[in-house]
C-alpha cells in the first residue's frame, strides 16, 4: 500500500469495503430468494397434501378413498408438465397406492421421521421435493404415510442461475467500481497535482510566485493557502538575508573605498608632510571604524550560529547596571547627559552575566546616542508580575510604530542619514535581540516620536 | 568642468573633492538625495557622480528625477551594489556609467573623461594657434614649450577651448569652472582671464582670448 499512488490507495480502500458490503448483500439476496422459492414449493406441497388428505377417510384401521377421482387428475397423470406425485405407503415403505405418473418408480420413504416432514430427494435421478405426513386413525395410531412430491428442477435452475449471475457479477461490479472510484479519486485530487507543479516551479529566484487558490473553499484551498503563507514567510526570510548581505557589503566596502580613494589621491603628487599626516590619520580612523564593525558582525554571527549557549548564573542586577553606567559616563558627559539610577533593593536574576551586560550597555549607549544634549536617561529595576524587569527610559528622538518593528533588523537605523553626527551601524540592537532570545528574556519597546523611548527587559 | 557629487559618506566625498579639484574640476557635494536633486536643478553641471544608497530618496530616484528635465548631463553611479541586475537597474534608470566601490581613483577619472569627450573624442588635446592643452596630463604648451598653469587657470582655459569660437558668458564660466562657494559678483574671472592672456601671449600682439563687451569672452584662432 505504501507504494501505491494516492488515487489508487483511495480506490483500493473504497473497493475493499465495498467488496465486503456487496458480498454480504449478494449472499442475503441469494438466501432470501432461496428461502422464498422453497417456501413457495412447500406451500404448494401443503395445499396438495390438504387436498389429497381430504379425499381419504380413516376408519379404525383402514383407509377409505372417498374421492378416487382425485388420483386421476391431470397433474397426477403427467410427468412433463407441472406434475404432482402422490403415494401412500405403509410403515415399512410398501406402496399401498400411488398416482399414475409414478408408474413403476416409487417415492422415497423416510421412516426415521415420524412427523410431517419436507425434504429434497431424487426421483429417477431428477430432483424433487417431497412432503411426508403420517395418516393416523382417531386413536392416534399411524396406519400409513402420505407422500407428496413435486419436481425441483425449475427451482434449482432458477437458484443456480441466480447464483451464477451473482458470482460472475460480483467481480465485474467490483472491477467497474474500482476504476470508477479511481477515476473520481483522481479527479478530486487533481488540484493537488496543480499545487505540486506550482510549488516545484517556485525557487529562490521567483519567490514572488504564488499558487492560484481554487474556487471551492475546501481542504485543497486550505492547503494552498497554507503553502502560500509559508512562501510569504520564506520570502521574508530570504529578503532579510539578501538585505543583510547587501547592507553588510555596503558597510564594509564604504570604509575600504574611503581608504583606497584617500590614499590614491594622496600619492598622485608629492605633498607637504602635514598633508600626509592628515590623510593617514583619516585612513586610521576609517580602519578603526571598520574593525569595530567587523568585530560587531563577528559577534552577531557567533550568537546567530547558535554555537554560544548562555552560562546561566544567579547574580545581582544593580551591579551590572552600575558597571555599564560607569563605562558610558565619559560618552554621556560629552553630550551633558545625566543618568538617573537609584539602586534600592537587590534584585537577583538567573541569566548569563556577560550577555546581560552587553544587552544593557547597548540599550544605554543607544539612549545616549539618540538623546539631545542636556537630557537625562533613567533606569529602573522592579518586580512586575513576578519577573525582574529593567526599564531604560530616554527623552530622545523616539521611534515611530512602523520603525519599532524594524529596529532589531541588522543594519537598520532609525535615523537613516549616515551623514548625521550619530555614529553607529545598526548592529547593536540586532545583537541585543539575539541575546534576549538566547536567554529567553523578553524585551518590549514603548516609544513616542520626539518624546523618548523606553526599553523594558524582563528576565525569566 | 563642474561636477556634482551626491554621496552621503563624508570620507568618500572628501577624497573625491580633493582629487577632482586637483584635476581642475569645480566640485559640489550633496550629502543626501534631496539636496543633490536641488543642486542639480540650481546649477548647470558637466557631470554628476551619484551614490546609490542615499538617505531620503535613493540614488535611483535622484537619477530618474534628473533625467526628467535633463537628458544630456552624464551621470555615473558610484555604488557598493554589484550584481548584474543592480547594474542593469542603474543603467535603466538613466545612468551613463556605473562604477563599483571600492574603485580606483584613476579609473573613475578615466570614466569621467570618457563621459566628457567632445565630438573630436579621439584626442585629449585642445588647441588654438600655437597653444596646446592636454586634458590628461594637465600640461599647456606654447610652441611645444611647457607653460606652468595653476589648476584654476587650467580649468578656465580648458572650458574656453572646449567652447572654441563660441561666446562664453560670465555666468556659464562661473557655473562650469567655479563651485557653489564662488561669489559671482567678484572680479575674479577678469583676474584669471588677464593671467591667462599674459601666459598665452607672452608679450606678443595677437590675442587668443577676446572680450565680448557686456557678455563674456571668446577664444578664436588668431
């Protein structure tokens, strides 16, 4: 069954059940007709018996034939057309009287059965059905037996024909049904073929193509829709990867282009020593910028490859925050930005110490970057619905709702103008997102453009 | 020759400006798409260098918008995008050429010169009388004797020679030889023209550069 096609499997399963049902049905039909035929025969026998029985009178120990004409009726004289054989035999099977059509043969006597009994037997090789009943005197003594027989030939032929028809018809019906159901199954799964064909055609190159939805909202419709949705998600992932590669190559090539160009222009002509110093300083600055970017990209790649697992320990959160604040204070001082953080209680979290520090430092450094001069950044640690949370709130430029969805994308920057004086490549939050996921923390962002942003980290 | 660079990466803009200025170009830099488009409408540029990925509107959009009003100005894309489809996309948006970052400055220069070629494209020499100017080597010769020229003087002479026998108005000269920081009211042009005349004629009677009073200057065969 494993190797059968879907349509054949449907047809086979269908036919197996149908075969059983039809077999039961055919057997039932045969039995009912068989029974009907014999009932009919027995009714005839019974009627004849009554007739013959009424023509005899039992006196003490003798049988008197009241109506001798009965024995010479037409049906008792002929053998060929609709004959009825009648005989009266004594307890030992000796024929006392019989109808003319019996000629020199006699009906089978069954002495074992004392009561009224119907059975099939043979008369000169031809099948007959017999009915035998005892003739008793009023005291209950059996004087003789009345045997009546009618030929079975026709009934047997009818039943035989019926049996043959059913036996021959059975496989034919099944065969026809098999092909019919195979055809119908094939037709009803034809849309799946279309789905397969389209799905096979879709590759990396034409991820925009979708499978046409069928008209009926059936299972195939749902299947198609599911595949289409899957393709949407795949396309998004592929697009994001493509975007990342494009962005990464842009970000890496730009400092290279600056260095190459600056040096090429520098060596075109002999220059004053001061000019060499200035240009070489420019190039060193670019090298620094680039190696920082490469470091960040490698860091991100390490986290994304899944080769790093968090080393979960139990540590106090306030100390991590205080450390980060100390490292960031020189940068914040340049913009005259103040931090508001008053550690009150101690809060212990189960997380990776280094990763947590990177998360908090990245968010804090963004808060400093995107805050105007003289503003403040406040940090609060508290317990919300059983979980330790750390919120970092700035009064910076803010992020619009549609931008919030993208800020964790690699290389995405809210302030697109790289010409602006805000440094950064948009890698920081991508790293934060990765580390949050690795540690099963949650991060929520609340922001009002031009008013400020609050990042809230919730530890498990 | 006046050139517009639309490039948001300051480092790239800086070396391009330095290098191209040394080559005698007047250079303007726009740091984003919108201001690039603005500048291209305000001034008449001989060539535009356009970065693809720009803040605001993209280089492709800038290119299409420039092409709507100006089909003549050569546009060269400078970009880190490097697939064939990107190249085709850029050229279909109306760019004349396409150069990948990081590029060699000399290659960019060569590509700019290709775009600036006049009808007699085979030669890099411009001449009038016994004066000969080599665009590639930046050397001006009179009777095969080299005359020292400053970058600005060279740029001015190159522009006048490219428009030989045509009147160059003061406005056009300013637009093509000086960058956006130039104040058009000064008499700098006259000073440079006088300097050129002195170097070219070297005391001879015949003048190569003639003044068209109230309009500008013209260079004719003597």
